[in-house]
């Protein structure tokens, strides 16, 4: 079965060998997601299960995540600056294509994949909380120049 991602991203195959999603929501600027596949070592799976006992960290089944992705991802978004980007569907596609690679959704609905993206998410959240009006004026108008733009980030992660 193929699922269309609303034209925003390439088609995604059915769940395949993904069995769980590790979610780390301890940082207010972003929530990190990482797929757990059947070929993930038992040691790594046990370690993730141990971390999932900590506040802000959870391990959910792939089926639950897939069925509730929109709601799960939306919980970490304080202000969605990318409406219509299909971020939750993009996260599903990325997790399916690269289960072991972490991907984060930022406080503003962007995507963070690198150290610099994570830092930018922290800095922009601080700027927004300090002065929302000044923050709004500082935002770039050119979406292709926005390093957290979900359309750009997810396409790059999927190689399209």
C-alpha cells in the first residue's frame, strides 16, 4: 500500500519492519523521534525501554504512532509556522526510510536534523519567549532559506 503525502513528499511504503518509535520530549525547543526496527539490537531496544521510564521520554508502537502521528507531533509544537507542510506525514516517511536516524520537530513546526538545527531551535524559542513581536520581524520570508523548513528538510532526508 502506498500513502500519498499530499504532494509534498514522495510516496511512503507501508510500515514494514518498524515496530516502535522512541520519543524524547525533554527539550522544550524540539521533540526527537527515532524509529526502532526489528533488526535493532536487543541491547539497544532494552536501553531505549529503560530511558522510556524517564519523564518526557516514551516508546510507542509503530502502529500507534502511525495512526496518531498528527496528534503526537502536534503536542510539541507551540506555534506552527509551517501550516500545510505535512510535517507529521513527512516524519512517518523519514522514520520508515531511516528508522535509526533521529529527526526532531521544533517548537515552531520546523524540522531539526543537525547540531546547528537544534541550536537554532533553542535560540529561536528563546527569542520568541523574550519578545514575540521582535521575533516575528526577524523571520525570513524566503522559505528556501529557512534551515528548519519541513519541506526542504524532509525532502533532503528522503533524497528527493
